[in-house]
C-alpha cells in the first residue's frame, strides 16, 4: 500500500519533510527588490504612519525619506519563505513567532537577500505526525557589488512539518523507508517584490 500524498504549503505534492529540516541547514530564499509603489500602497492601507506615507515629512526627518513599514518587510520575507521552502515542504501551521526585529530602515529599490536557518527540530508534543522546527529568518540589504551591507530583519519562529510517510506492504508488514538526503535549494533568480 502506498502512503497518502503529503501536500506542501501551497498544495503541491511535498518533497521535503520534517526529517530533511536538520539543524544547521541554511536555505537560500532568493533576492527581493523593494517596489516603491507597492511599499507605499501597503503603508497607506495597513500602516499609515507619516514616515511610511508622507514624502515631505519623511524627507525632513532623521530618515531622509519614506521608509517601509516593518510589516511590509516581513511580508516580503513571508512570500520568499513560501515560494522557496513551503512550496516544497510538507508544511502545516506555525505555532508562532518568538522574535521579530526590524534592524534597519528599508527603502524603495533596496535589494534584500533572504534566507532561513534551521536551529532545532524535534517531534511535536502537541500534534501527532508532525515535527516542530525552530527557524531563524534573515533579510540582508545588498550593495551594488551584491555583497551584504546590513541586516534589516531577523525573525525566529516555529513551524510544524509532517513526518515522512511510511509505505507499508500488507503482506510483509509495516516497514519504514529511509529518508532521502535533500540539499538546500539552489539560489533562485532575483525576484521583484511583485514576484516575491
């Protein structure tokens, strides 16, 4: 008998499972370019503080211009996380964030390298068939030479991921399949905020 198909965070068949998300693994989530129109539209809708929406006041302030809402920045992180990891992984819900820090202002046109590091993993005490993975996500502003200049966002959170399904042969009895080692995905092509 074949194990049921496990779904990724986007509904496709999953190829990564809890067992693949081992401590020490770093997953490159690509590069995002901050779109100024989208950044300001987000702020007008969800976070209309003057330094996010008023160019004149922002220009005359310590910021020297409009800066992104931190919630817009973390939304860019989330989209990259979904596109480059959750779209492949047997992801369930998340039990929550432990840390969310905005470390430097983000501006229109910034290019941000996004990654996630697996810090810990253990079978879930709360949800049978799932493992809890502790992750740290970071976004780094890139300079003209594509080298990281400054960390702009850091978050630490937990995710639930399904254990690898066990295939059984009704005549031979239950047996588990060995997990296939999975390398971190290759770096993606740079994406704009609309794509990310």
